[in-house]
């Protein structure tokens, strides 16, 4: 649960903004295993983004017609 009493720009709320994140799954894994899988997926996305930005692929690939999958193979 996340409780916010002000907006990012410093505006105070009359009532706190409460955010609750709940997830349902029908996978046969335990709660902890699902959480670990979720975090691993996020790390994978972050690494992929960092690779593209470090190699300046985003700009160069948009200028060319070479698919990203070919560059990463």
C-alpha cells in the first residue's frame, strides 16, 4: 500500500491518495516465486534498455531498416 499526502510538485492533498496493488495468477508457483519472476522480468527489460542506450542503437536502428533481433543475434 502506498499513501501519498502530496503531489510530485508539492501540492498537498486534502485527503491522502492511497494506492493498493493486488495481483492474481493461476500459475502453480508460490507467491514468493511469482514475485521473483516479476522482478527478473523487470531486470531483463532494464538491461535491454541499457544495452540499446549504451550502444546508441535506438537512434541508429531507427535510421536503418535492420531489425533489433538481427543486431542482438
